């Protein structure tokens, strides 16, 4: 299981809720996180960002890296799960930890974009391979059409 996913499971256990409840809290489709945990796959950075927003008592640095304390020391009301607005973020001076979280979130979003680009490229290449295979079958030389011999290249 991905280390970040195992930390999400720790959050659920600590809160006394299910992974499904976390999925509902962040507006994710049913199974987005639970299936990733089961299959050992990654989740999109937007879900991590929403978990940080919906569960502000947990350290984003701990969630992303496993380093530091799980519970934020600057949280005065751990039960408060309000979303921090953009205006509040602009008005609040950033700390080195906030800067690190911002860099990590930017890095994760960049990786999500790269994965999306590579998946499109893989799809394009798979389609090209299928097209070449179809063309190879259509253009088989008559001398090889009724044999199991390989067509020389």
C-alpha cells in the first residue's frame, strides 16, 4: 500500500470513521480511496489537497511525507473541519511548513499532469501498433498466406 494511503487510513482510524466517510467528506466517488488502498495504486493530488482542507488538524507534511507530528501543533480546534478560504490563505503569513506543503502539492499536480500526458501517449502508441498489425495482416504476401511461416522483414 502507498505510504500516503496508509496515513489516510491512520486518519480514518484516529477519527473513528471509515475510508468511505473520508471519500464522502472530500466529495470523491465511492471507492476512489478504498480501491486505491486495496490495489496499492495512487490517488490524484486533488484528493490529498481536499483531505488537508477537510481534516486541518492533521499535518499536511506528515500526510505527504510521513515526517513530523501527525497532529498539527498550530491547530486550536481539532474538531474544526472548515475549508480555509483563499482570502484567509492570502491574509495569513506563510510558514516554512506551508511553503513546503505548497511545493509538495505543486509537485504532485505536476506529476498528475505528466501521468495524464503519458497515458495519452500510451493510448496513441497502442492505437498505432494496432493499426500497423491490421495493415500487416492485410498486406501479407500471397506466398505466405496459407502457411504458418513468418513473413520476412
